[in-house]
C-alpha cells in the first residue's frame, strides 16, 4: 500500500486580517498535492506553538489543533472507504477530491490519458527522439477512440473506471466491422490488433507515471495473424527498371522505389538523405551513413551500382539542389498510388508498396545472394535478428540450387 503523509504550513500570500492561511501538503506514494484547511492563524502563534503541536493553553488554539491534526486521520478514513468501494486510489489529488466531496475518478478519462501521452510524444518528436510518423499513428488512434465513444455512447469521453471487458471488445468489433475505411466498413485483423496495442501503449505511459494503477485494455488477447511478406524477384525488379516513362512523376517514383529496393530505406528515411550522408571509407568505397528514424539505430549502407546510377540522375535536379537532397520529395500516400500504376505497367501481379521494397532488399538482394541474416538485420536497422527473421523466404532459385547439389550427390 502507498504511504500517506500530511504536513502543514502557512501560505503567507493568503491572509485574512492579521492571520495567514494554514495549508496542508498531502503525499500519497509518488504523488502530492496541496489543500487549504479553511483555517487561519497569526504567524507568531504558529511559531510559538510549534505549528500548533503545543497549543494547549488557549482554548481557541487547542480547538484549532484538534481540527488540523484530525485531517490526516480523516484522509486515511477516506482512503479505506474508497478501497472498500472498489475504487482504485492512485494519487494524492484523488484522495483530496474525495475528502472535499469531489469525484476525481471521473476526471481520469480515456481521452485525457491519450492527450497526456501524445503531448509528451510531440516533445520527443521535436527533439528527434522518435518518428513523426509514429506520432501520426498515435493521433489517429486517439481520433478513432473519440469516434467510437461518440457513436457507441453519444458522449465525448468516458471515465477510465467505466472501461470494462465489454467496452474493449465492442471497440474491437467497431474496428473490424463498422469503422469507415477506403469506401468500405471495417479493417483487417492485424490492423485492429495494432490499434488496440497502440491504445495499451498509450495507457501504459500513464500507468508508469503513477496516474493510474491498471490498464483496462490488458484483458485484450487477440493476436496478429501471420502474413506472407510480398517481395519482388530479380526478374520483376528488372521489368520495373526497364520501363521507359514519358511522365516525370512515374519516372521519379520508380527511381525512389528502386533506391529503396537496393538500400532498404523507408520513405521517411529516404526523403531526408542529403549529400552529407555519403562517406568514403579507407578503401575508396562509398557509404550512406545515417540513423533509422523509427528505431534510432545506426544504418550504414554501401552504395551499390544501381543506387549510384539513381543518385547521379538527380545530382543536378532542381528539386534536389536547393537542400542537397539525394532524391526528390513526394508524399507517401501519393507515391503508393503511383506505385500501383507502375506495377500495372510492368505487368506485376503484386500490390506494390514501400514495404515491398524493404522486403525485396532483404529477400532478393541480400538473402538471395547469400548475405547472412545477422548482416541483413544490421543493414535494415533492426535491433535484433528476430525482427528480420520473417524476411527469410526461400526462393525457387535457392531451392533449385540445393536440389541441383543433391542430384549431383545422389548420381
């Protein structure tokens, strides 16, 4: 149980006649708050009676002493009463409000916890500690929760104390079957699970800070379904590379996509690369040196010939010269639209996205050319090889190479 302590002091800027207000400082666990006792005393008498602890000679002061030093016991009674009622007491402010007849529990709402987390996350983005894309993700989750509460309960917010298993799984159902998405209703299992995982992360932030003691979304037990990663084969890469475009838009997007296929850089990382990121090692080989924005991990990629050709193409491009970018800048949403068009022109029966480019780098460019998994993990900016493991797909040519070796042995 958290320790409750109460200390008294004079608030000298709050006076009545020649007397000063007596305030209490309430500490509960790691939290604290102040409270006006409603009483006043002359500073000289406060000092002479050692904060009323020796106030026995004057009846008025003795009565004041009893009133003041009853407050800690009354707060303790409030705590026991709340606990008996099943209320999760987590802060000094909550105890103070209950003592004063106010309900602090109502003030701990779902949307307020989302705001606490996202306001802190914005500060971290401003210091380049985390990705702006991650902030967009959490803000989107916050908007979706508000939509659900409004639709389900016709209110703008809900006390955390009222969130139960039914609420959690109603939200899951809303995401799967009712949330508007791309001219239809409902999103897939993995996106749903990620939404609720993000809500759990948001609320856990307040839990770590001591604002709350438990996370109502911990009851959620649905899991991500395994999804086969999509990547391009060497032949499909060549088909895209060989396309000739009259459209500058498609030509540029194709080049940026190919750049990602040969470096594994995600859009947020690719668009920020400058000529200052290129370094030459002792052997005269060129490297791109940077940090992954999502993970903050050092990510140094040696410049392969296809990457050098793309960089050279845009060296004097007006879209890149002003701020020394290696590549022109496009919005990620627009580029995914253009990638679909490029895939159709290359007659590739796969949905092209930026994730496909990273998967292609890992599977076709690296693992397909016998680069060990631990090196691929480092190149992709992963913290552990476990993150890279799902890219380790066996291609037909890998199987053929091994069966050819086996045929030789058996013959």
